[in-house]
C-alpha cells in the first residue's frame, strides 16, 4: 500500500509537516527540575471542587519549581460543551488565587508561545500528526457503521472474546487503497484508528509519582484517534498537546489511569518523550460508614459555588485541600502559624494513594483557624464583600455600624486562646445578631436559651435584682466582684468548689447568674465575654434588654 498517497487523500488540506510543529514549539529553556504542568478541563459544566484540587496540585508544583503552569481548554467534545464554562473556570481559578503563567485568559484570549491553548483551535496540528501516522502505515481510516460495530461486538460476546476493535476483528485494517479511495470519493465519513502494534501478552511497566510502580498489559486496541468530525479523541490530543506544549508532568485525575497503556503507546509511536505521570486520587466522602465519590448531584459541597455562597474565605478551602494533598500540612501550619500556605512544600510522593476524604467538619476547623488569625479590619472587609451579595440586611447593618462591628470582630482576638467563632461568613449573623436591636427584636422567644437547670421565672428574678445593682462604668474586675455579690445575695455559690461541696445549700453558682445575664442580653448560652459585649452594646441597650427580659 502506498501510505503516502493514502495520507494525501485522507488529509488533502494538510500541507505542514510534523517537524514544523516540533520546531515551532521547542524545548523550554528552564532550569533543571522545573516542572511544566497544566490544568486541562473540558468545558462541559461548572467547576467543582475536584477541579480546584487538581489545579492546586499542579499550580503548587509548577510554582515551587519555578516552572510553568498553564490552562488548556479541552473542548473536543463539542456536543457536551456548556456555555459559560470556560469563563467560569477562569474566574474560579482567579478567585482561589490559582494563577496561570500561560494559556487561556478568557474565552477568546490567551498568552504564551505554546498555543493555541484551546483544542478546537488546534485541528490542523492534530491532523498533521494523524497524517504522518497514516503515511507511515501506523493509522488507517475506518468506515464501519454502528451496525457493523455492534455485529462485531455480538460475535465477540458469543465466543467470549475480548470486545473491541483490534487484531483480526479490525475489519478496516484490511481495506485496500482502492476501497478507501472510493469511499472518500463518495464523500463517506470516516474515523481514523491507530493500527496498534501492542501485544496484550506483554506488559508495560510504569512509575506513577503518586501510585508508585504499576504495570499493565500493552494496548492492542485500534483506538480512535480522529473522530468523524475531524477532531481528535482525548487520547490523541493528550499526547500531541502535552508533547508540543512540553509538559513535563501530567498530573490528572485517577480516572485516566486505566488509559495509560494507550497514552504511553501513543507517545512512543509519535516519537515523543513520555512525560512523568501522577494520578490524583478521587475526592471521596464518608456516607454513613462507607466511602463514596463526592457527587455533583447529591453533594452541595462538590460545587465551587457552594463555598462562595456559604462564605468560606477561598484561602480556607485552599488550606483544607492542602491538608488532603499532604497530611503533613497540619503540623507545618501549627509550626508556622503566620506563614503563607505558599511556603509549604507540596510533595506528590507523600500523597495518599487511595481516595482523598473530604470532610466538611475538618474544613470548618481549618477555616476557623484561618479567620481567627485575620485582623478585625480584614474580617470586616471580607464580611461586607460577602454580605453585599448574600445577606443585604446584614450588609446594611454592618456598614452603618462600622466602628462597632470592628470591635465585635476584635473580641478575644489576642491571647493564647483566641475565639474561633466563624468558619464562614454565613456563620456571622447568628453569632452577632444580638448586638443589633433590629435583629434581636425579631429573634423568636422559642430560640431563647436559659442556663441549664434554671427556669425562666428564676432567670427573671435574677435579672430584676441584677439590673438594680449593675453599673455600666465598672471595669471588668469590679464588675465581676459585683456579679458575685449579687449571686451570693440571691443564694448562689461564688465558685464551683463551694457549690460542689454542698450543692443543696445553693441554687447554683455565679456562672448561672452570669448565664441569666447572657440570656437576657443575647438570648443565647454561648457568647463572648459578657463584660466586653455589654461595653460594645452600650448602657442604653443593656438596660433595655434587662427591662424587656423581666417583662417576658
Ligand atoms: N479534559 C480532561 C478532563 O477534564 C483532562 C484530563 C487531563 O488533565 O489530562 O478530564
């Protein structure tokens, strides 16, 4: 067969040579050990947390090694494309502070010398390499109809043969030049298949940077490399793009691990150096006692929008993901409380090989620590940015009481055990509502929390007495002494020890009296330091709350 002539009739418009592109995209001039990697989403939906996870790992490794991290859009499945998905990807990455050094920067623009970075703009490149494979007898057109493919499958099933298009089952391998030419002249559509030289009896060895050493049978299937619409399959585009963009490390989801035999085969056949591979474990979730994949349909936390809506600072999510990537992050964070997460060195080798477990409780812990370290001004800015979009009532209240709000956000910030009230901005309202009369008045009495073992009538009696003796201007120590005096007068013990010794002798302890004051002021059992909150509220509100409580 004259393969050169065959290549010309299949790809008459392709005039460039593969060598042209190889020269056009030369080896990158980077220092030894620099990693070139990418985030390569398909624009088939909105970003989910698994995408951010993969992008973060890639970005960290590239940045840590002074390498290159680029964004490539894999839009070869045009039927599944979702409008707005590319913009969403770019915006999401930006929000998370995951920056690209190269690639798409908007739906239509890109930066860098290794583009186009959008696969649909690279058709000529793929076809040039496809043509080259045909001209060497390594790929061939297949004209089989769906019915013919089904018939092959049925026959394979009936004799229990491995399904697929390979070896003797690969009918179109045998087509003569004349057969093919008459199909083409007829305008028949075709797909291009690799004439696989693989032998299923032989194994390929591979070292995956996360999974370790793996081996698998060679690929013997004549996989599709160019689809009937002229676009490449993922496999073919992956080999061409990662070779020409000079990717050193392909770090991607483990769902691609089983395709590795195809991918290394393609790299070899095309004469490209194989990249390093690392297959990232899928993000899992504990459902009851069993693990399952985080599901786009069932789990709100799989969508990136969830974190924005709930008001997690993006850096909290990043720190949490770093915890999943390398469990040593937590210890590093404890030792380096003030450092930027960028100073932590991500290591693929230390990543868990099996499913990464996503745990919202742990995310909340991480985020509380992140927020707790922020200065009140920073908390304020974050909060107004969030509430502007998601809680306009709070936005209005907070912005019209800026000074007080910063005081609220400053409560118990210093000291060895700073308060960790908020994991996300959506938590703020419930924690601070009582500072605002507008919100406090709307709080249903059903939400009123009283000190344990204290009835409402007793709490009212306590407040009645307390209000008489309370002096707004007392400093904290005097205030507390005063509280104790009232407690004793009302029959409460001044400390736990005295109470424990003779519980029948007292109605409770001073902390119960403080609890009643807390209930009157905030309707809640858990608030920051009472003296502080009263100082922030101001005397008028404090007295008003006491009066309202007494008349409940
Ligand atoms: N477009 C592929 C996906 O979204 C990319 C996989 C890769 O990183 O190579 O799954």
